[in-house]
């Protein structure tokens, strides 16, 4: 007898449903997208226990005709398409006919709906794709769907659900995204009978961004409006030389569909790379309109992935749109890397400090282009190549903090130091980050973090997503780190005190970074605390492209040599590279 057998219908249906419904977020996403496709302009979402026990989505869309309710919960039944050619003009978010039957396979569903303005509708309880109980009721036009006891019959999947707060965070993040692109609709979310947010219908994307993220966030953005033939780009991106420390706020919508697509992310990040400091990321909320026939949306059941017919054209279009917004182009940074084949003239500043190769723009060179094979990552040992031994990481066990002299500053970013006859190149940002981290950690462990009170009120407006991510542990941690936040009502907080080392201009960014950090990804509490301390140390450190005076450079280097690890910053980036006289002479063919 053969080993291969056809799966029973109930088995393969649950397997298929598992691809569409992974967690409460999946249910909310499918129901909200159905509401949007139904033309609703008011959508209310109510959840209990992070959506694990109860989800209700109510809208004022077109509603179901009584005869359409049962077919809607059958596999591969949809009103969105009938032929493959319909994809060429697809404008709806849904089209697969899998969402409702998949939800019904793993949860209990009740529906109330009306497709008329006469106050008449129908209420149904569904089970296994059939209307178990149905009756006429009085209701307004629209639909209300209740989903109860998710995965009640699928215990393996139920076991892998996260905490109530984590599931809520996922739902809030999705709804924020949906609200951005659908700014002409109102959204309301309640959790455990508590209002999480209410976004009233907005007149523009700008107004919706203000509703979701607040004034500070909006003020940091530049509007984009660009068109090239039948390609259109609208939205907002970070202003030049700004950005945030976490890659959290990059939203792309293609033909009103939220997507995660590498071409779009690459175009954005590559365009901003030359304008942002290391480890800073651009913010983007971009609405991209392309001919539907040039976009394949039928890639995955979650419908977040797409493919472009011509990815290269889309990449260039996005890049050009952002560059023209700021009036900057690739030529700005072209040819900035000096080559070893020709001599580079050394310039000195007016106070006698070495200023680097003439003609190099301090803020525009690509840091990756300056790497040499011998300057290795923290995970790899130093290496030598060919006849010329390259620069290697400084790795002595002991550093005498007084036995050095400052030569100058290169590119307003690197401190040049002579020590024991060797030339040291010290990354000023990484060096001070290490100094700040060691000081903060010592104060934190002794519960003596030095704080200061702002001269004028500093108010931070958190988003609903940030409030839901806060939690008691992060609140306690912020308090112990020296942040004292006083609730003002709603999502507003008055920052009464903050760590002295941080500086007032970095307070809000630091708080938001800590809130967005993922506690669950850390092995233990201490490692998470260290990560938070490292973030504060990074934000309080002197940045690259910042001119220093000799006394400042000496203080940074001296304090660095006093730390427990002068070789790497807390984020494991190298701080010091060393050239011996012998290496330099070999490089210049003196020996």
C-alpha cells in the first residue's frame, strides 16, 4: 500500500488557514481591509486580551446582501476579481477569497450586516462555513463582525501566541499604518474597554501624520510631491541631516496598498546615506502610484509583498523624487574618494591642525569607501595583505592615559594621536560613547545617576503605539535611568528630569528609542539594561563632523584610556586604529 495519502478536508483547511491567520493581528488586518474595500469611512475596532479572546470590527460600508453571507465564507469566493486579467486594474486590498473562510476555520464568528438604508439587516452565527443561525434585525447600513476564541480548535497555534501587550502592539502598529494611507476615514480602537486612540477623518496626509505621531514628528519632515509620466510620488521624508536611531518609521504604500519591498527601502536609504550620521535612519511616509499592470500583488497570502515589472525604473524614480525635493543629486558626492594612484595634498587648518586631503567634503564622503583590508571587524583577528602591512586595530592590554600627544583632528571626526611612536586614529564619537557608557553604568549600578531639571517645560507626546509598548518594566527602567515623566492626560508627559549626561536636545529621541527597544529579544534583564545605557551613551556623545579644540580632544582621549575597554564602543564598533612608523614607511615606499 502506498505511503502518500490525500489529506482530509478538515486537515488541509486548517493548514491553509494557518498561512492567512497567524495571530490576532491577521484577523484585524483582514477585517479592516474588507471594511476599506467596502467603501467605509468609519471603522471601529474593539479587542479583548490582545485579540486572543475577542475581536470586533464595525464599519459603515456597503454591507452584505443576505444571499452573499454564506458564499463569502466559502474558500476562494470573492467579489473583487473573476478573471486573471482583472489584476491589471485591481484597486482593492483583498482579492484571494481566503480571509473570511480562514478565520472561520480557527475561530467562532458572528456577523450583523445591512446593505440598505432602510434600517433592516441580518444577524448570523457561522460555523464550519455555514450559517448556523440567522435572523432579521434592525441595524444601520454596514457590517459588524465578531471573532471569538481565536485558535480554540488549534491548540498548537494558540500556544505560540505572545503576551497580551505584544499582540496589542502588533495591532496598534498595523492600524497606525492603515490610518496613514486612509486619512479620509476615521478609525477608533478600544482594548479591554479602554480607548487606545480615535483618529477623526483628516483632510490631508499632513493632518493624519499630526494625529498619529504629533507635532514634533511632523515638524521633522519634508513634503515630497513628484511625478514622472504615469509614476506619482507623494508623502513626507526626513529633512536633511535629521533621522532617527531606529528603523521604525518607513512606510511605503503602492497604489494605496501597504507593502514591504526591498527596492523601495533601498532607494530611500541609499539616497539619504550621504546626509545622515552613522546609525541614523530616514523617516518616510510615501504614497506611490504606479500602473496596476506593472505591479504583481499576488505573491503571498498576507499581501504585504509585491513585485515590480521594472524594479530598476521604480528605484530611480523614488531616488530622483527625493533628490529633486531637496535639490541634491548624485554628482554632489561623486569622485570624493582619493585614490592611492595619485598623491593627495595635505591641508592644514588655520590653527595648524591637519585637515585631510584637499577637496574632500567633510559631510559627503561614503564611510564604506575608506575601509582598508587590515582594519577588521571586532569578530575577526587583524590581518596583513601583500608587501604592505595595513592598519590594524589597537589591542594592547594596558594604556597609560598620560603618555600621548594630540596631533590634530581629521575631517572634524577623528582625533589623531601620537603614542609611543605610533599614529593612532581615534573615532571621536565612538570614544566618547565608550566613556559615557562606563560612567552611566557605574552610576546606574550604584543608583546614583546624576539628573537635571529642564529650565522650561519639556512635553513629549507619545503615539498610541508607543504608550502600548511602554509597560511597567520600561517605565521603571526609565525612572532608574534618570527620566522622570509626569502624566498630563492622554498621551502627553511632562519631562521633569533627565540624565545630565544626555543634554536637553536628545531627551525625546532617547525616550522614544528606549520605548521601541524589544525586551523579549534580550537574554536577560542585565543585557537589556546595558543596551539602554548604550543608547543613552550614544545619543549623548559628540557626533562626527563636529570641530573640537585641543583641550577637548585631550580630555576625550585621556578619559578613553581610563575605561575598561578602549578598543570598542558598547555597540561593538572599533574606536582606535593604529599605524606604526614601520607601516607608514612601507606604505610610502620608504622601506
